[in-house]
C-alpha cells in the first residue's frame, strides 16, 4: 500500500510537471489595432487554428455585462459557445436587456430594478447586439466564437492573447462597423507574435472560428 501511494504521488508529480512544461512552451500574440475614428473601440481579435499539435479545448467561459450610467459596460464581451453572460443593473433606474426578435435567436430578459441581474446562455457562434427597450441609446455586443484564443482591444487599441499552443493560425478581427481583417500567423514555443492591424470601414459579417 505504501509503495502504491509513492507510485501514485510520482505519477501525479510527473503529470503536473508535464502540464507545466507544456504551458511554458506556449506562445503569445499581441499587438495594436488602428481604426478610422477614435470613437471606435472594442475590436474583437481571435485565432482560428490551421495546424496545431492538438485542437484546442473550447470550454464555456462565463462573463458579465453591467448596466451603469445608461451604458452597457463593457460594451463588447467575447465568449465561447455555451457561456453564460450575467447582465447586472448597478444604475439608478430600471433597465431591460433584449436581442432583436427578428433574429432566430432573439430573446428578451424583461425589465428589472437596480441591484438585480439576469443571465442568458449563448449557444451558437455569432455577434449578438444587446439593447435596452427603456433606453434606446444603449447598445452592447456579445460576440461568440469557438476558440479559447480571443481578446477585446482596450481604449488604446491594444490586445494580448496568452497561452497559445505552437502552430499556424488565422488571426481574425470583428467590429460592427469595420471590415473583417484576416492574417496568417505562426506561433512558436515561448515565442511572441507582434502585429499592427489597420482596419477600415466595411461589412463586418458574422464572426466564426470555422474554416
């Protein structure tokens, strides 16, 4: 029994060491996105694998979107299929959350007072416009892509995607008012890929991590 315990401990330590080594060999993709107007923020950047050692696991990753100062914050949230987004109301007034019903996946979570929240699980890839029927000026987006390698640019246009398995990828962008950009990149073990992406006005299309 004592020997079995020692063997189990050795196997556990070996597995942890292998996992740590694999994580250490992963790369990073970072850069800056430039846009036609300073008013445009929140560009989604994501990676679609062409050839990687193994297909990346795509697990649900829950997120939150707040309603504050008559705005959705953050304005853009990016998640994977099956993820649940919690919509909180920390404002001083009642709010609503809905996705237009003319879409097959439209929904309306109703209206609720300050201090409460509602949640919705996004099952399919795509860009979901989020609106409030109490305050029509409020607009947000939930973008669903089937890849663990994703980010949203900050106010300076910067993004960073860490823990990327070595391999070849197509880097794609999405923003409601900008044409989609695609770049082929190669990520090396422990390497850093740095890019500057200039985007232009155009049809965004639907985000997809498919080929």
